[in-house]
C-alpha cells in the first residue's frame, strides 16, 4: 500500500513569491491535515480537510490556504512568502478527523521550503 | 502557557539504558494521548496510543498517562541505537478535533 506522497520534496523561493505544495493521501483516507514544522515552534497545525471541506484550522494568517479534491488529494498554498515561512511542511492522512479513534496520522516525508 | 510542553533535550544515553520522555499539558479536555517517533528526514510515525489515564505496554515501550497531574510519559527499556530519533507527544480531545503536538525530544542512543 503506497504511503502519503508529498511533492515537491525541496524548493527554494524568494520573499514575496507564492508556493503550492501537493499531497496524495493513502488510498481510502478521506482526511488530510497539514502541519508546519520548525526547530523553534515544533509541529504546528495548519488545517484539516475531510471530504473536500475544511473542518479545522490552526492559527496561521490568511496567506496560508488549502483545498482538497474529490479524489482526496490536497494542495496548500502560501502567498506573499516571508523569511519566517521557511520550514518543513508535512501532510498527514487518516481515515477520520484528527486521526479517527486512534489518533493515528500517516505522515508524508514533507516538503522543505526555503525562503530567501 | 502552551497547551503542551515537552523538554526538547537533546537526550543522550548509552545502549541498554532506560529512557524516560515526558510531556505536560494544560487542556483538561484532552483524552487521547499519543507518542510519535520521527527519524531524521522522515515524517513522524505513530508509536503508541492511549485513551484516558493508565498504562499501555508494547514490547520495550510503555506509555503512561496521569490525567490528574496532566502528565504523560514514554519509557523505553533496553534502548537501542535504532531508537535514536525525535519523540513527539500528541494529544486531542474535546470539541476541537485536532492533534496538538509537543515540540519533540531528540534522543540519541550511543552504542
């Protein structure tokens, strides 16, 4: 069974640009969550999508947005990039909201974004 | 006060040692408690899951939850170099369906 696939794995952008990251969940998983991971703040929740609807959102500015398609694949977009957006962006899929009954999220290997 | 506090370490132990990793939390609504392990350049993977208070054992790993103290622990017995990773606690509960993670503790087990 294929795992969670994130693309691209690495990317470099400059301030003011925008970026789109893609996530393909495990087959059959309807929930996709996005997290930002930095050494200083750790793993911070961005948003969660279930059946194409955003079900929960973290405390990030409106520059961070996402969407989910009918095949459960998800994209997140960051507009007007800032230096502080440099981070590892992790996508996780699960069968239910917040990992369902067991809290189990299946993470991809992440997209490492560097903003110069 | 952050919802979940976790000592980032780093923690370095010799092979065979017993390792204790801990998290404290402030949200009394949390009732699902998890430990994730993250190897370098990989995404986190679920290691242990516990519902409410109590202990749970899985091989060399034991998870403990003390809801009265808002304190959770992960013990690793007979630690191995392959246990070297970052360990993240996570918890959820209440009406807000999301997992809240600790910052993670970097563990190195030296052969």
